[in-house]
């Protein structure tokens, strides 16, 4: 069924991203505009817009006369992404925790419950990274640094496939739950140093699992 005109670019983008994140479109797969337009019932303009957004998120490379080509996972790229996450997120956390309220922590717990249910059940894999961001975002928005937060959200989006690969490893969901729950507890106690230390450990551990899968 063709997408509604006023949401066509967003709908195409989300559909293609889902297929890439889930692995339906593997590395090297060519996203040809004419084929996608026919399949999705959309014109070439929103297809082109969607491909440009996918390129901005590091999911595809735009090639002349080929449309988009799905990018492979890269150890060098993962290293850069996770190092940036440690730098940005730990600083945001330190600035945000003094401003967080009980309601903020309650919302973080609700997000954690949704994340746990989705990951443990193995459902909607393409949504895992989004729920992970939703949880972490509760700890950063109180820093009142909207530009930094926007950059960080893009960074999380760029690591979607790496996060999914990491969460599929044995024991990863349980470890993520324990560290997320501990982060909430440290935050409620106002232990800024302890929370920042745990967050760095949390991101570093995820990177080590990603690295072991890529080398």
C-alpha cells in the first residue's frame, strides 16, 4: 500500500532503516531508487531524501548511478563512536544528575522495563537501540544542553547496528539490565562520581563485546 504523501519521506526512511538494522539488507546491498519507488509506492524524491538521511546516519554510502549501498560494520568506526559516547555521556551525566527529580528516575525505570521486555522477548529487534536511547536520555536531558544532546542522539543512531549486535550476545541483556538498574540507584542516591564511573564501565563493556565480534 502506498505511503501517505505527507509522511512519505519519513515512512520510507524508517522502513529502509528497519531493514538495514534487522539485517534484511546486508552490507553491500544496493538500494536503487527506481526499484524502491516501485516497491514502496513512492516517487523518487522522498526515496532520495530517505537515502540522504540514511547516509547521514552512517548506514549507507551514496554512489553515483547506484543509489545507496549499505555500509558494513567497521571496527575503526565503532571505536570512534564508543569513545565519543564515553566523553559526551559521562560529562552530560555529571551535569544532569544534580537537576534530576524523582519523576525523572521513575520515567527511567519505566523505560528500563520496556527495554527489558523487548530485548528478553526477542521482539522488534530494530527498536532495541531506540529504547536504549530512551532510557539513557532520561539521564542527560536535565543537563539542559540541547545542542550536545542532539549530537549525542545522532551518535546513538549511528551505533544502532552495533548495539543490536552487542545485545544479541549471550548474557548481554542481563548485564545491561543490571547496569541500567544500578545507574538508577546511584542517581537516586546522588552519587555523581559513582554513576559516572559506572556509565563509563557500561559503555566500555558494550564496546568490548562489539570489538570481539568484529575482529
